[in-house]
C-alpha cells in the first residue's frame, strides 16, 4: 500500500468547502491540514483546481452475479463504478440463485472478495416464506433486507399480507423496498395491449408503471413501518405524489428514509422518444414535474440519499419491443457526473451532493469510518475536475453490456481519480486492480 499525499485540494466535506492537503498512510487518512508537503509519501498528487470529495456509496446496484454474468459481474461492474467515483456499493438479491438464504449471502461475499475493485455489501432478499431466515440474520451480515413489493424476478415478489406483516415486525435490520403495485400494473398492461397489441409505444411505460401503482405500494410500506416501528428505506422514488409520505430534515432521527436514483433526477418522459428502451426501468421515469419534485425533495430533506439502481442488460435485449425489452439501466460509471450536472445548473450545491451520495448513506447504513474525509477514516475518495468536459462515447463505456443511456451526452465534470482504502484504483482513465476492495462493516 502506497502512502499518498494530496496537495491543494478543494475539499467538500461535513457541509464545508476548504482548501486542504490530505496525507494517506496504510489506507487511512492520517492527517488533514495546510502545508503538509513535507510529509513522506510514495505518491504525490497536486489537486489544485480540483475538487476532493468522499467517494460515492451506492446503496442499490444489480451487478448480475451469480446467474446473469453475460450482462455484468462483480469484476466488470465494480471497475466501472470505480471509474465513476463510486467507492462502495450494495448489491441486490434477485440473482440466480436468489440471495434468500444465509448461505447464498455468504457465497456472494466470497466471490466479491476475489473480484471487486470497490468495497461491497449485499442485501438478503425477502420472500413470502423465508421469515425464519430473516429472523436468523446477524445485523452485521448484510446491508439490509430487500423486499420487492411489486413485480419482480422469480420468487422475490412478496405479495402475501401476512408475510409482509412478519417481515416488517421481525426484521433485525433496515428493510429496503421496491414499491409498485402489481395488480394495477397488470391491469394497465392489459388495457394497453387491447389498444396496441404487442406493439405498445415505449412512451407508455410511465402510464403502465403509473403514479397510482407507485403511490399505493409506497404508502402501504410506510403504513406498515409506522405500525411496526420498522427501520424502512424506500428505494427509487419516482413521483411527486410520493414525496408527501416522507418527512423533511436530516435523516439521523428518522425511522423511515427515502432514496432517489440518478436517472429519475436526470431524465423525464420527453426522453423516451429518443432513448426508447434504453431508459426503460422500474419504477418508470415519469414527467418533468415528477423529476423536479424529486430534485426539490433532495433540497428539503425528504429524500435522504442518491443511488443508481445500476441494472445492465445486453444491447440485443434492449433493442426489443415494449414487452420484450427488459427494464434496467447501466449507470455507475456516469452517475456522479450526472448528479454534478445539477450543480452546474445551480440546482444543487456541492455540499448537498456529498451529503446525499456519501455522508448520508454512511450514516443511514451505520457504516463506520467511511463516507467522510476525516482523520482515521478509510481513504475512499473521488477527485473531480469540475472544469473538464467529457463526452460519453460507446467505446469508453466499461460495463460488460457495452452501452450507456447517456451516450452522446457532454458532461461538464470529469472523474480524475478514485481511491479505494487508500489505493489509487483509478487515475486519468486507467484502472489499477492490483488491490481489491473490502467487505463493508456495520455498527449495529
């Protein structure tokens, strides 16, 4: 492990912007201050004119391993994440086999230890009949329990009320939910089939995966959590109407928190005409009014963290008609530049972006020694050039699926470097996976 000295950085941390030097030793931040240039270091980086922030902690990804590694895997997708300034990720359980047993959960940790360039954690999945597994879970063993309260893969849909009551009552750790009402969606699909046959326009997706489908499910989840005192985290909110379900203010005293994903902040329904299935995801990207309401909710504290829901599919799969094209977007490589566009548009401050992408996730999931630039913390850092433009070309995409929904986009920021536990894992377009990431720990 090389000791590193970062000089003259414009540091975004703890709600402040200061010019600092950062000295990294043995993977951790040894000292922060001015005039540290005399400190011994194997590597010195002059960060003048650059922004140094804690790396993004992504609370929701689908890296497709095991079971769908033709789309992505822990090696390829973690490398893409690191190239995008993401230093830690939390992977979802709808794999094959499903991550719904403690053995399957630990098997994923074993594979990640051999492959992942970023730090990692995994969710245990809930089903209609694995409540005994959930009760037996060590709170330090997983980042959360994932409940699909909407259409999903295989046996992952939890649609029995008695099962949901037991999960919300007995879960030993945070419950994270995907909230869409399946009966509403099925009825909408049937109505659009009757009108269009199998050739349903992609622009109909937000009407099929409708506001009502989202609100009915998310309001039910919030009601369950309030009745049982559950630590609930509602994922990828997509409608203005849902914002009223969540309290304003800091997340620290909340039992119910909420996530927004980068694509729901960046795109709106006018983009379907050009992007088609490349932005088909669940829940659907909806209207500009919905997008703007979610942005506002970030500012007033109703939304607590920003994630990606990175979910790659092959190009061939995506180039299909409405019912055949799968839902999900690959996002980790460009998620932080997408969010930083809102800084350039003077919609979000850098301090708020860091709160929602780094500080907030670390506190929400009780992750020690990460998510901040503090002495003694692991050096998980992203160095960003806010003045260097980058055009996204397909040949630059690092996902195994080989495409991106933001191809052709010119971002006004570039990820210069990413440090994982003090290791310079990405620098000026080049990855170094000689040192792998670590399993995330949880103070619970």
